[in-house]
């Protein structure tokens, strides 16, 4: 059987057996992965600048993670923390409490997915404040569960006909300098929500991504986050930092909120926490985390022993391999390369991001800033044909995001910029033709 026949058979198997609602961005099947590279069943090599949608900041099959998982497999694979404790859970909680809380008393719980972390953060905030309302931001993404979708500030593809959605959820504007939504205007919009939709003394929590991920890689300005911190303190509102995509080095610091100097009450973590293994968590101030009564939090697979062991290895890698310094340097290199491409290609309306979390927004022309999602998809397809995997984001799906592992080599980063340049050039030629 040829590789081509194998690929075709796998595609047919997928179409016959997997629900169509599960979108696969690229029509390929991956057989092997290492670092920032993957190979499909046909043996073709790709630079992976998606990394499981920001899950593999330490790269595919990081040696520390593999070794930790192999060791844990021989001890305990699953116990359920609600039944009996095990060391990896306890050790990981202790480390994250120190990393997030600094000198303050913080506690943690572990779950399976990012959406679970968000849901539990909301539960904890409601238990602590005895309030029900939650404010989220337009363009924010907080998961695909019913509460996660309710909090998410985008209609498509996430909300479809899945309603009715959770009640007592309110959305407000997120700063976006490219589209003239300044910090001042965004704060005025929040005041308008308080005045017309929900009084601040009924709000349990405000949840925000330090950099909107699926919403288009929009960094929240430090003055905005500081103002939000002051507002939440004044009104007794729990501030939740959703660090699911920004966490673990993506922005050049371990957590995105650190760039602004604020200290959130609760932090949700997932994605790159465990180097590819399904693990999420909520880390927060001890008095807030202890608000739910015993039995109110948990989950069968939450804090699985293998996932916790993998996460400890990820933190070890950050400690010993200077990955934060590397992320900052790679971010500067990537941003400079993308800005050079923007000078060359007028279809790039904006280059933005924080650290190694960078993106380009595609527009029909720079004057109107009209989103161009179709062209963004064609450029992604062109890049794949040349050996580079990318995905899109943004409310209008016209933003191409770059989520390469922090272990990608300088050579491969430069190669990726050459490929995206070629894809942009090919699309410009096709548009003229």
C-alpha cells in the first residue's frame, strides 16, 4: 500500500466516522513529531507553527516530559484525587501556587480541559462572592462547553444554534488600537454595562485574557489591566485571568498578566501546562479558592497523575533551559520579520502580539481595514503546501497566528518567514491575475 493510498484511506476513514462539527484545519494526518517539526503519513515534513493550538510551548516530545511520563506510567496512571492523593498533584499545586501567588497564599485545583478550568473559576468566584453575574469581553474565547460558549464573545462558529446560553453573562468591549477601541473607550463601555445592564455589586467575576487568543491576538494594554484591577477591588469583584493560551512562556513571561504588574485573584491554566497531556487548573488566592464546600469541586480525570508528572517536567524545562529568555528573543525576531513582510505586502493591515505570541491581520485594503478571511485561508493553504502549518483566528477569521514551540531554531523561524512571504506573494499574484 502506497503512502498516498494510506493518506486517502485515512481521510475517508475520518469523513466516515468523525462528526463534521469537529473541524480539522489541515487535510493531513500526522504520524510523527519532534520539537517544532511534524511528519505526515506520506513522510512530508512540516514546520509546526500551531503546536496543538498553543499546547506545545516546550515542543513535541520534549525529553524531560517523555522521561517523566514513562516513569509515572510505572507507578500510578490514575487514581482520582477525590479518592486518594498522589505526589505529582501535590507537588504541582505547590509549585504553581508559588509561581502565580509569589509571596501570597494561593491554592490550586486541577482539571482536564481549559473549559473546565474556566467553569470552575466561575463556580469558585460565585461561591466566594455569593453573586451570580460574570462579565467577559467581546472577542474573548473561554471554551466550548455551554458556559464556556456563553462567556465567549464571538458568535461563529462557536454559538451556532446551541442556545439558550447561560444566564447572567454580560459582554463588554476589549481594547483594540487597530480599530480605534482605546483603553479609555473600553473603560467607558464597562461603565455603561454597570449603568445599564448589571450593577457592580451583583457581579461575581470579570474574566479576561491578557492577550485575546482566538479573538485575534489582541494584547490588553497594561493601563487597561491596571484599571480593571482597581475597579474589581473597589467593587469586590473577583478578577480572573484566563492564561490558557498566554501561559507558560508564550508572551515572554511565564504568565501574560505579569507584563502589566497586576495580581489576579484567580488564574486559569491549561494548554502548555503539561506539554501535550490533558491537564488544566485554577490557581488563586487561598481564601477565594476555599469558598466552595468539600465535594463542590473535582472531576474524575482532573489532575491525572500522568498529566501532573508531565507538567512538573514542563516547569523543570523552564527552570533549567532558559525558555523565557528564548521566548523573548524569538518574539523580537518574529515580530521584526512580520513587520518587514507588512512593509512588502499591503494586504497585511496589522502586526501585533506580545512576546512570541504574534499575528498578522489580513485586510482587503489598509484604508477601510475591511477583513479578508478568504485570503487568509488561501495563504494558510499556500503555506502548508510549502511545509508550514498555521491557523487563523479573529472574530472575522482574517488573522493568521503564529504559535511555534519555544524550542524552534532560529534557522527554522527564518525558514517559516520565507515561506509566509512566498505564500503572501503567490496570493498577491493570483489576486492580480
